C-alpha cells in the first residue's frame, strides 16, 4: 500500500485501486479485483474504472466486478473508460448491460490514447505505448495492439501505471517526477517475436529513475518488493 496526502494506492493483482476524498478509481479490472476490493471494503466507494488495454488480464474481471458492485450502487452512474479502437472492454460492459439490464446506471466512455481524463477527484493523462499480445497456435508470435500508460493526479499526488508495455520513450515520460510509479515487467512465457514487447526489470528501473518510489510487478499479476529511486 502507498499513502500520501490523503491519496492511497493498493495493488489488486494486474491493476491498481486509487482512493482520494472517499472516491475510488480502478486502473484495469483483473479477475482478482473483485476479491481485493471486497477485502478492502472499497466496493461502495468505487466510482470509475479506466481500462488501459483489451488484454484478458486487464478486462477479464470486468463482468464479475460489475455484478459484485450491484449491492453498493445508487443512482450515480459508474463510469467505465476504455481506449477507442479497442472493443473488448466496451464489449464486456455492453454485454453486462444487456444481460443484467436496469441494475444500476453504467456510463461507457471512450478515449483516444493520448487524451487526458477526469474522474471525480482524479485527473490524468493517457500515454500511448508499445503494446503487444501473445498469439499461440500453429504460428505463435506477438501482435501489436492498443495500450496506454496512465498518469493519475489527486490532491497534489501523481501516480503512474505502466502495464503491458515494451520499451518506449513514453514510459519515461509517464514516470517522470511522480510520487509512485508502478511498472509491469515480463515474466510469463511468451512466443518468440522480433523486437522487445515487454520490459525487463532493468528497463523498468531505468525508466522510473526520476520517480520517488517504484513498484515492480510481473505480468503474472504478482507484486514485487517496492524499489526506491536510490536502488542501483
């Protein structure tokens, strides 16, 4: 857990939950988010979800999360934001609205990678990054897909979330002078591919050199030990 000036950040397994002024923002919706938010008692405070890509690890928990939120929702809409051109998050939200109609208001909003966003006490920027997804089968490889890193601001605190990215100058820009940078590195087996599609731990620490605190996490959803800027 990270806490500073009334802003708190929790790792929820392949995603981040950020809370400020009694409202919560979820960055990505992994399957583990439902149990993690329930354990924190945070489901009543979740007001907005931002999906950084359409990979299964980022959107796979969206439908069960929307169902788990039902006892805690009022007439205030829950907002789900996803990248324009990436249809999986929007599709899952639409499927939930069709299969469980009228449960509570859900606002599905799209953003262009690179656009800023606002969500209650939070505002921030999305930064397009080199993002790929593994393809298995007869011709395994990696295919390019839409994905972003995110800088979130609240109460004078700035957090960066960099999931599913390969080496890209945008990562250093996302992490520059933030209070907390959370960067995902590649640890799961992937097919062979031309070029680098995932970060190494050395890449992550170099890109986050100007962050006050760094969390290194794996693309298997596991949390590494916090690493500070003075780590060599």
